[in-house]
C-alpha cells in the first residue's frame, strides 16, 4: 500500500517538475521556481504543523497540495495500519493531480518543441 501511494505521489512530483521546467527558460530560473513551490507545499502539507491549526484560508489551500494527501497516506499506513479501502479518496486525489500535471506538462513540452 505505501508503495502505490509513493508511486502516485512521485508521478505528481514529476508533473510539477516537468511543468516548472517547461515554464522556465534557464536552469537558475527553474531552481528558484522549484524552491518557491517546494517550501509552501511542505509547509501546507501538515508535516510540521497540523492542518487543523492553520487559518481557514490555508486549510482550504492545502487541498491543492499533493503532499497533503501523501502525508495522510503515510500516517494512516504506518501508524494505523489501514489499507486501500480507507485510503482510496487520497489516492484518487493524488492520481488526479498526477494526470492533470503530467498532461499539462506534456502539452507545454510539445508546444515548446515547435
């Protein structure tokens, strides 16, 4: 179960990385853009502070972060021992993120090749 969640999360991370690389014109610009994506994503994931203690605006913003769903999967599997029957909504959300990000990245890549 953690392997499936990790694979889906890695696909969404790959989509973000590809999207940043298609938007950026230089390597330095891509590194700065990745930094400005990774820092808020890790803060909003619920890793350091619980999402329930965040202001309501940021609680809603966390739904746009694939790392949020991955943290739920990891905590649930390793601390509670739950399986696919309980975690399918989080895995589905991560799969949707992966599909959308990879699709947009591939379309932007084809456009940049022309």
